[in-house]
C-alpha cells in the first residue's frame, strides 16, 4: 500500500516491463533485424531512392546490359585491383568514357543531348572479379538494337577498355511499363548492401530536375 497525493491509500501494482522482443513458438524473435541487416536495408533504400529520383527527373532507359571485368590473369596487381572499390569505380569510369567515344566520338562529354548511363557493380558468385549492370538510354540509331549493342559490348568495347572480358556481355531491351521503378530496381540493385556499395556515384549520369522534362525526338534529354 502507498499514500496517493489525495491522502488515500492505494494498492501498489507491480508493473513488469514489456519484453523488448516477442519470441514465437520456435524460440525465434519475431521481426528481429540485426544491425547488419538494418544497414543493408538502409543501403538498398538509398540506392532505390537515387534511381527513383533520376527516373522522376527524366532518365528513360531502353537497354539493360551486363558485362564482366576480367580477373587480372596472372597479374597480382590487377587481381587486387579487381577487389578494390576505389579502382573498380575508376576503371568503370574509363569504360564509360570509351563507350561514349564509340557512340558519339570526341566531344561527347560536352553534349547536352546523348544517351545517359546508370551503373551498379556486383560480384555475384565470384570473389575474384565484379560485373556491372547498366541501364542505358536510347543510343544513336546505328546502335539502337540488341544485335549492334551486343557486338559493341562483347567485341569493340573490350578492345578499348582492357579491364573488360570479351564476349561476356548480355544485352536486352528493358521490359517495363512507364519506367516502372520497382522493375528497374530489380534489374540493377540486387546486391546493394552495407559492405558492397554497388552504385558508383562518380560514374553515373544524374538528371537535373526541370519544369518540363520533355522528350526530344531522339528520346534524349537536356542535362
């Protein structure tokens, strides 16, 4: 018994703290997420939002490409380079430069209208070399088909960007309705997590928000 503020004795209740977690019949904690899982989900959400904002601002991908880096062969320095995120992003930037030069020639980097790229990096089942996923907007007419792009990525580009493996690329047209962000995210953000930051921030093209974001005849946009 204890005395209340009004002078009336009240029975004291034993208030037990609520359990922090709920354990199910199998002895497992319901809805529990480890710190690692929470960090992974935050990273996935960040990648999703970055792609979503690009889409809303006018990014309009037509092709999805997967291409593999080589494993460095017998060169120990190159083998280690394939495992270093800093150098992977640096090599991927070189891949993008060579790709744009093949598509547009010199001066591609000052063009207001060209196809834009959105890359992610993944290792998949390999622990030796990564591959990249690429969402690519409509390229120049001569390359605007799966056959021509496949030849470009499997033969021509690897001869210019020697960090790539020849005949390791797959090209397909993006199958979605009205740039469905969920489908696009599944294409390229499958492995995004805290330890594998798959989006090369300094390589991708980001569309600035504008009032119109209107398409031109060749499906390119103003940067």
